[in-house]
C-alpha cells in the first residue's frame, strides 16, 4: 500500500486521537482519488475504495456518508475561519478574508496542491459532483457570513454581511471557472486575485 498522505500542515496541532482520525480520513480520500483517476468516478465503487484503503465499511461511512463526500469534503473551512479571526482587528473584513485565504492556501505543500488540483478537476468533470459542489456554496456563504458578522459586530443575517459573503463565494465560482479553462493555474493566486478585485471595488 502506498504511504499514507500526511495530515495537512495548515491545521492546528491536534491530539493523538484527532491525528489518527485525520490520517484515516486522509488515507481514504487519497485512495479514492487514486482510483477515480485510474478508472473513472462512476466506475469506482465504495467497496473498491474500502479495499484499497484497508478500512472497514463502518469506518468508511463514519468519515464519508456518500461517495460524493469523499471528493467534496476537506478541512479548509475551519482553518479559513480560524485564520480570519486571527487577523489584526484594524483590518477591514474583506482585507482580513484576503489575508486568511493567503494564509491557508498559500502555504500548502506540493502534495496537497496536487491533490487539490485533482479534486477540482474531478468535480468539474462529473456533473453530479459539480451540482453537489454548487449546492454546498450556500453553506459556505453562511459560514463566511457568521465569521464576518462576529468580527464586524453585526448579526449574521445582516444584508450587508450576507452580500459580502456572497461576493466571496462568487469569487470562488470564478476561480473554478478559471481552473476549468487552465487546470494548471495556481489556486492560491487565483483566489488572491479574485478577492483583490473584490477589495478594489470590482472595477474593470
């Protein structure tokens, strides 16, 4: 069996139990992506992923409720929120978000960058995954709205807060479109360019 992928280095330090869980989760995802690349998403079964990762069926479903979730799930949302809250208090919300995205995505090791490219390419190529990802964006927008509201001292249902969160999600959709055109483009650079454009007022 190939070496298990490392736990993402951008995560905060975890206890032993949490590290083991993160490693198991990453191992399942690693083997799933390898199988998807080798034989296609639709042709790969959950049973094949379980066999390749050498885990039990119950372990697989403990981490991933569906095959789609193996591709769509990642650990970046909580890291991004933590990085956002750690920014200096005098930074405006959009500047703090830009810095947080740079902090999380700008320092990914090559292995994680490659895996991100592989995941995104797969999502964009499989209609069911693409639709599920778009459905997830409403949850991402609420997560961002909650973080922005807390920092700004406003309610999370404030329309201006939701507008800003929705604009950031719009940047992410534009990034995915750019990656569809050029899969070798750098994810972190595209996100930074998109948020910088938003920060500047979206002038053309």
